[in-house]
C-alpha cells in the first residue's frame, strides 16, 4: 500500500495460539504512544471509516482475514489490501488518510491500535468518511 505503510509482524505459535510483539522497546522507551486500545471485529464487521486531522495512527491487525481500504483525502485516490488470516501486520496510517478495516474471515479479527497524540474525549479527532 502506498498511503499506509504495511509491515509484516513476526509471530510465533504453538498449540496454545500465537504470540506477537507489535510495539518495540524503542517505541515504549520514547513514550510517544497514546490512546492504546484493543478492539475486535466479528465476521462481516467494519471498523474505521474515518480519518484523523492531527494524529498518526498505528493499527496491528491479526486473527482473521481482513480487507483494508485507504483513501487519500487530498487526491481521492483509493487502495485496498487483503490480509490473510495467517499474517499479522502493522499499518502505519498518516493523518488525513481515510481508513477502514473489514473482517472478511470466519474468526474474530483483532486490532491493537495506538496513536502519537493523546486522546481527548471532548475533541476525539475522528472524522467520519465511509469507504467500506
């Protein structure tokens, strides 16, 4: 993807499930991580369909097959990517890029999200833009 940087994450697995280390020690030490949250998507569900004016967002995607869509709000150009369920990826989403993720698999999809700005409930910096 050209609007969103997509990075494959190393995983390990055994009979218990998978393990992923999505945040590096350097990122943790720099203390530039804000609004850390984990969400799930049941099959067929979409999350996102918005963009941020002030914050850059990172989303780690894992657990099921996913469709990721992005739109450059300046040019209107669109791109999509399918993430297979055996992959864990990190999406680095710049501000002013609309983004959405749809669970197109049969299992629960998980998103571990964080940004580079503090969450402010009175000014959430999430502008709706339905792209999926």
